[in-house]
């Protein structure tokens, strides 16, 4: 019997859905842009561009309306927009906003800030700004082992909302063993944790696991890593065309999940292609 298990948590998370909705509500509004791609999905980006809402990388004085994506930005960006009389439509994810407030508060109180995450990710760049760009960024256990911290200082630690919990836990263990004094607040969002747990559970029960999402999406890549740990036959694809590169047989249990930037329409299209391929093979 052929079984296709689709993760309930697959697709847009609350923060991404909110950002995309805010962008579409601005359709027809002149001189409206997103600061960077609104999400890591070319279909959505191109569709918004066709409606007059395109991504930009820098702020200029000819912009009237600027949409801040869910990753959030530094205080400097808000200041630049204000100085240029630009109307901000703030789609920063509430989970990320919480981190901004925490980092700003603890930095002002004299704590040294450590961020666990990818230093090149826009979310981390934004968070670092709320600590005056002086935060220590730790990506993995090796970084933690090389870290030299002052035993007399107080440290405050947060993590990228889309990071793998197991990586964060290992980093914290290294710091504890070195007797560093720190306070850690769990900032990995509930949707990320649930998505990863569900993906791991499904991947452990199937013969083939498909993760749908962009190669540029951090949470999609983390999902793929989680699935690959328990299912050797795991693949990450961006669209239905890439499904042709995967061998599907009618004897397999197939699992499907998707990153937080993957629209429901793409998930549906891929699942339907899997179903039709299996029917053709049976016939």
C-alpha cells in the first residue's frame, strides 16, 4: 500500500504569512518596496514584483513606502527611513521583535551579548544591530570551543529563531563546562521546533522524505538536515520540476514537509505530481 505522509506544519509560518499578507495589501500603492526579498521564494517575489512591489537592497529618498520583512532589521534602518520621510510597513516577526527588545535591554544594562546563529543571515545581522553591532556570534560547537570569555563578565545569550535546538544545546553545554556565567533565553520559535520535530518523526517512518523550500532558506536547510539524520533517502527540492530527479516507486512510504517560506500552492502541486507518478507506475 502506498502511503504519503504530509507534515501538518509544512509551509508558511505565522511570521512569514503575516509579512506576505502585508505586502499583498500594498498592491497598487506607488513607490512601495521590500527591503530585501520578502521571503525566500522566487514565485512569491516575482508575483509581488508584477504587482509593483519589488525588493531593494539599499534605502534612497525616492522611496515612499518600505516593507520590512519578517527577519527584522537594525535600528539604523529605521533611522535612515525616518530621515528620508519613508513610511515603514513593519512585517518583522513578533518572535524576532522580542529578541530585539531583549538584546537592547541587556546591552543597555552592560551585559555582553552572544547570538547563536549564522552571522550572514539577515535575522542575525538585524539582531546584532540592537546590540550596537558588538554581539559575539557563535555558529556551532567549534566556535564555542574557540570562544574566550571573561569569567568576571555577565553574558546574555539568544539564538536565531530558525536554528536547530540540538545545535544550541550543544553550544550551551560547551559554555557551561567552561564555567562561563551567562543567562540564556530560549528564542527558537515554537513553529520552528514543531516543524523540526514533526519532520524528524515522519522521516524516521518513511522510505523517501521530500523537503520543499529554497536553498537560501535557513529553516528549510535545517529541516533537510534533521530529516537526513534519520532518513538516508531525503531530498530537498524547490519546485515540481526538481521532482523529476528523484526516483519514486510504488512500494515506498513517502514523507513531505516544507520550509516556512514555501507557499501552499507549491506543496499541493508537488504532492499531486507524486500521486500521479505513483498511479502511473501502478497502471
